[in-house]
C-alpha cells in the first residue's frame, strides 16, 4: 500500500519493528498485514502469520518520526476483527446484568 509519494503507509513501515510472530518467531510478511481501522494517527492492523497461521492485532501510532505500537495475540480473523471493531462498547449496566445472571443461575 503506497501513499501518493510512492512511500509505504506509516503503519506498513512499522511492521519492520513488530517484525516477527510472537508464537513461532517467523518473520511477518507484509502481504499478511491488513488495515481495518484508522483514526487520526492511530492505525489498527490485523496480521496472520504465514508460518503458524496465528493472528495478531496491533495498534500502531505514528507521531512525526516516532512510531509506537501495542498488540495482542487473538483468535479473530480479519473479518471478525473488523466486525467487532464496529460494535458498540459494553455498558456498565450490561456488565452488572451479566454478573447478576451468572450469579443467580449458576450456583
């Protein structure tokens, strides 16, 4: 994915720093990384390891020349990650209702 100046997108450049799969240590392939959300300087990407097929979601933030990232291993594929990102957050009331349901039905 190239920008107008034929330079890779900043999030794609950041893959150099993420580098390898945390499960099998294989080098990530750029074509296995896909952007599923972007807001200002933050990018959410999904990566599937070409070697072990594990999935990884990372948030990459670019600030001028600086790049910061944080990620998590997941069982979500790319389509699931996109779908979940678009859902509304769980409210405090929903958490309390869930807790009360479990407490009253599973003693």
